[in-house]
């Protein structure tokens, strides 16, 4: 209860502090034209797949190095593997999706053209530290309000906390156990994901997360991936190796989740709605799944005899199967998939241990 | 993005918000005491200033309700005589009459004055025998992203005592363009704020931190979470609202202006892709491939920029447009045409007004002092206000007098020192000048009589002037007040009265200060260049006031300048 009271007191005091320093004039950094322009040059608009209601085909990203890597929040908009990136000056470039880190729900893009770029230095000393109760600003292309060279939107918010999202049902789909920055206003709006959270001096604090809603309470979570965590995520995507930091338990389970399907060389359709039917989206040729006879558009009915009604359930069953098997010295070495193909039911046998090399592209 | 008028008492939400307010206020009181002791005095002074600011912006904010009290929004009083700005979508369901709650708790009647359905602005007038507290105008062109702002209004119809709710935030973006949503509506050059704007805030004021009005809140982006604020609200810039204000006072249903051309963004340049035939832009010579670099006082880098700035002006407004044609720099004064046809606008507006509610109110007992302030007429929100403004101007104009002498005789020399004479009667207009002699029959259609050649109908303009100024029984039936518009080579603002005659259009421009008649603009049809007759150096002779310098503009050039002098000494009229 004491914590609650303190929280409110800080929130009340914070705007007053802004006033005291600025005498009712412009709020600091993003308002300061020079800093704002510098920020704008490091943030891009991203256009990809989507465009349906609640499935926006646009979002935001930040340039993270001179090689033209852009970090953003993972989403369906990136599904095609190629997106269009629009710079602050309206110039555009194609970008390829280098990879995604489903542990932190981030993705990394690589620009095809390399104009004169300014970038955030994630490891550098210019990154801000998160002081809770302090003002922060979110720079993003929320609702795709800004087109071409039009400036991004800036919103004022407060840092409410840096907390691990508990690995329980409401948030379990993404960010299982990850530590995130909680923000005290609605910052995760359509298109805002992948935007920058900065402090008053324009120093990067984190990357705006997706629109995340608790299925239990209906509450929306507004969060950002902290800069340090984002750097780890980028390293991980670039190296293709597992991140050794963090608690081993969480890490291990998350790693498995990322690789579960790639291990066999097939992908399920993206989990768009709570019960997305588990259709096979693609099967890589020469992969274990391909050799087993799995085909795109197959609907997975059962995994080892367990009925699977959604993509989530298929993932869970596959995880469970591999967990059990890897924990035992069982002579089981295969998984039985029952799929519906057009009007017929087909049974397929997947090897449990497929060559890990197939994970890489 | 959606409109945010409140259409019903949102009881559940209201209670939730109230409950939250109670919780917070309890919590703060225990947290604040210890905190206050530690705070530096400068900080406390700032806090006091902020409280003062809220106090300052409160009185001009009003709550607007339809007469049954079922729905409503917000508004802001902009003059002491009770004119208040709000959104079109707030007043659309109200019919001609509404009730307004003031911050002091009083409830007064109000009547619709004018609306701009395209820009989502409406003007109403509070009817009470008192002085109203008015907001101070700000300048929205000066607003910058990051500026702290305050929003006042009536979200969720929360306040039973009409005391406005005040929320704070920053400007998240300026000069935003929001595509048309649902037909007419288009927000151009608007302000975006993260200050909380919710259903019911519609039509209310957005203030800067000096307490000056910079916007009229009207829309917000909502998604997934229902109609509650997610930190993305939009306000119509106050500069646009002010530009339209006199037009709103004309009681008309307003449209917006367009250049009559299509622009595409090609490599950071706004390149003309198409020019409408018959548009002023086409007549002034803008053509395919030209790059528009500046419109008004605004630099242009994209097609959106063009629409963004042009959309904040009413039709008939003349804007300087700078173009780049393969390195050649040209500045052209382009007169904007209306975006919609009158019938299309009328139909679209009628759909939004909802004939039902108007009818319902018509049946309701409206006090006579209120109903006498409303007059229905096609193309008008409330014709009553056009009539009174027009009649006031006609009375105030010193160049108008009903005399027994309706004829006008003017003579002098033109800019080359050549003599000229003009003779106008009710039946006939005649001019003799260096280029020869012309006359027209005032009883015939003026549209087909465009002499002298190269003037666009100078004699027609003169006849219209003569009738406006001196006719004993001028046919003013079609004469309406348009609003303030720029005219002449310097594009100064004047009050514009407009009439149609024989299918042509004549406009009279009156000085804003002394209401003297400064210009007459005759246009035979929309697709030909007008004749602009500037009237200067008025001198009173007996009961009449006559101009002594007449400058004739046509097709972007001066045709001639006529200086009235001692006619007889100036030489005989040329034959």
C-alpha cells in the first residue's frame, strides 16, 4: 500500500518538476528542436504485410548501427521477410528481416540501401538510465499519422517500473519472464511498436512493445524492451546463438520455443487470434518435415494422439513431447502427427531429433 | 479515427471515472503533506501558476447539450457577445437550438449560427443579456511539437455543474493531415495531442501554456480499446477556425477551398499532375509538371503539404502560390474554388444533420425570443445571421445612398494621361477611353456583354456598382454576406457581399475598418476571368460619395488606372 501511495505522489510531482525547470515553456528534449531532429533521423517508419482491421501493416523501428540494422518489435507486418522502410526525410529503402527473437518479441531488419545514417548506439554511454517516476517520451508512427517525411508523433509518459513479466497465463504468449519497462500511459498503439522510448535528453531507454492485452483481466500492458535487453536480442539474432544471460530456467524454455518448429523445418500460420487453427504455413524443402511428407496447408489435428485445436496447442504439445523424450532415455524417437489434407486424414512421423543446422537459413 | 461527441450518458464509465477520482484524491491528500514541506518555493510558485492557468481557461469553456439533454459536447466562447466555437458534429444532432452550461453553473439558451461540415467547425451564439467571458486567441502556426498544452471540456458529460474537466499533455505533432473520414470531413493542418480527449470533449478548447486558445478539439484515434482516449487526439487549428469565423457568422453552410489541381509527391517535390480545366489555376497558367514550392506562407515539400495548407481556407480565398518551372520561379495569386458542388454539400450535410431531430425540435415549444433568431433557408445553417450582418454592412457602407440621382458621371485621365469618361444610368453603361467607346444595355443580361474588350466586363462591373451604391430599389434578394476574403493586388481582407445577376456573380468588398466600398468583382461565369474594379480615394459630393481613382484588374494584370479629375479641363472625350 505504501508503494501505491508513493507511486501516486511521484506522478503528481513529476509534471510540476517539468514546469519548475521550464517555467511553463516547452517540455525538454523532444521539444528541443535540435534533439528532436536528431532523434527523428534515427527512427524509421516500417511498412509490411497487413492492413486489415486490428492487423496493421505499419510500425516503427530504430536504426541501431552503421551497417543499416533496424530493430523493431516482431509482428505479422514483417511476415513476408521484406518490408519498406521510410526515413525521416521521406526517402525509402527495402529492408530484409534478418531474424526475430521471440524471447523478447523483437526483430532485426537490414536495409538494402544505405543512405547517410544516424543510429542509436545501444552499447554506448549515451544511453539513458531508467529512473522511475521520471518523464519519458515515446517517438513513434502510431496510427500511421505521419506519412513520408512528416515528423513522427511524440507522447509524454512516465516510467512506472522495470519488472519481469511473470510467466503466467496473461502474458505467457510473449515475453515469458522478460524484464520490461512499464510505461504509465497508453504507449502501445497500432503502429507504435518498435518506436523509441527516450529520456529528456533524447537518450534511448527502450523499444516500444506490442499491444498486449491480458486475457484474464482485459487490461492492456504498455511496455518497452530496455536498451540493454534489446542489445542482447540483436546479438542473439545476428549470431544465431542462444543468449547466455538471464535465469537459466526461463532461458531454456524460451530457447526451445523459438526452435521447436524450425528444428523440423516447418512453420505454422501466425497466431493471429486466440484460437488460430493450426495450419502449416510452409515446409522448407529437404527438411525433416519435408522428408516426412508434411505439406503446406495441412491442418494439424493431433500430436501424438493429443487433439490440437490451435497453433498454441500444437506448439505446446511439440514442446511437451520433446521435453519428455529428452528427459528420458526412451526408445521413442518419433512424433506422430495427424493432419487433415483437403478431405483426407494423413498420419506422418517426424523424427524427434532433427539436424539443428536446419535452423539457420 | 472517430468523432467524439457523446451521444448518451455513459453511466457505467462515468461511475468508473468518478470512483477513480475519489480514490486518487484520497490517496493524494495523505501523500501531499509530507511532500509539500520538502518542495522548493520556486516549484510551489510554478504549481500556483499552473493552478492560475486552469482558473484562467475555465470560464470560456462551455458544455453544449441538445435540448432534451440527451447528448452533447463542448465549446469555447470567443467573443463577449456570446459567439462560441464548437464542432459541427456536436451541433448537427441538436437542430437550430441548444442549451449551454457555463463554468459558473448557469444554463443558457443558444442558437446555431453557421457551420462548416467539411472542417467540422460550427458557430453558435449564447442568448442571454450579459457579458460572456471569452477565450484569448493564440496562434496555432507558432505551436510546436513538444509544447505543453491544456484541454478543457465536458468529457463523458461528467460535470453536473458544467465546470469543465481539464487535462494536460504535450503536442505530439503539428500540421497533421487527417484523410477524409465518412464523406465530407477532412482535418487539415491540425494539432495532435496526448492530452486526454474523450467523448464529450468534442468542440472544446485546446490551450497553450499561456492560456491562449490554439485549437478546437474534435477527433481522436481509437482502436481496440473502445471509445476512450489512447493518447491520440486532434484539434482543428485555431488559425483555420479564425479564418472561417466571419464566414460562420454569415450563417451559411460552408465549404472548403481547393486549387483545382492534382499534385503528386515526386522525390520530395510537389509536382502538378493535372490542372482542372476552367479553374483559376489553369487560367493563371499553372501546368502539368510545375513544382509547387510555396503556398501562402508555407513551404511545400509534398502533395500532402499542399492539401494540408489549402484545406484550411474557404472557397473564393486568393492565395499566393509559388511554383518552380524548370528553374523559373513564379508567384501566382490563385483564387480557390469550392471542393464540393452546392447540391452535393447540401445533400451530405442534410444526411448528417438528421432531419428527424430538427423536426422534433420544431414541434417543441421554443420561446419566441429564441425562435425569432432562426431562419431556415437552403444553403444556410441560419439565414437570420446572414441577413443581419448584410444589413448592418449595407447601413454602415458610406458609399451607399438612396438619392434621386442614380446616374454616375466620371471623367479624368488614365495612366497614360489619355482622357476618359464614364456614364452610368439605370438603363445604360458607357465608357469612352483611349481604346474607344463602349456601351452596354443594363436591361439586358450582363453576362453576354463583356466590353470593353480585355476587361472581363468592366461596364457590367460598373453597372453592378451603380445599382449597389445608388439604386433606390436595389434588388438585394440574392445579396448575401460571404465573410472576410482577401481582394485586390495586395490581398487585403475585406467583408465580402455577393449577389448573382443574370447568372453572373458580383462581389462587393468593404473595408474592415470604415466599411467603405473598395472593390467590385464581376465574373460572368466561373470559367472565365473576372473584372476587378478597385475603388479608391472616395470623396463626398453632396449626398453621394464617389471614388476618384478606379483601377481595373483583369486576368492577373492591370487593364488601366483611371484618375478622376477636373473633367472639362482634362480634355474632351475622344470620339
